[in-house]
């Protein structure tokens, strides 16, 4: 739970990076904006062992998928 609170506390700080501002301004009105990470994804990325498996997906597979998603967003 404290990891989740920390994640929510850091969320506003994460949105102040120039890359985020540039990404926001480059999205057109009809483009689909990438979704923010869910609390579940934040906890997994922070290494919360309580979320080792979510919906049959192992923590390693989910982390790899999230890394790939982050890389794809950076490449845009």
C-alpha cells in the first residue's frame, strides 16, 4: 500500500518532464492518447510481490510487455 501511495505522490512530478509535454502537444485531437499506468501496473513496476501474477500473466511477462510499451512510446 505504501508503494501505491508513493506512486500517486510521484505521478505529478512525472508529468512535468519536457518529453511528456512534447508528447502531449504532438497528439492530434483524433489521436488515441496512451493510457496512464494503472495502479496495478505501477505496483508491478515497483516490484510489489503481491502482484506476481495478474490474470494469468506472470510478473516477468507483464514487466516485459510494459517495457516494450514504454520503448514504443519513446520511439514515437
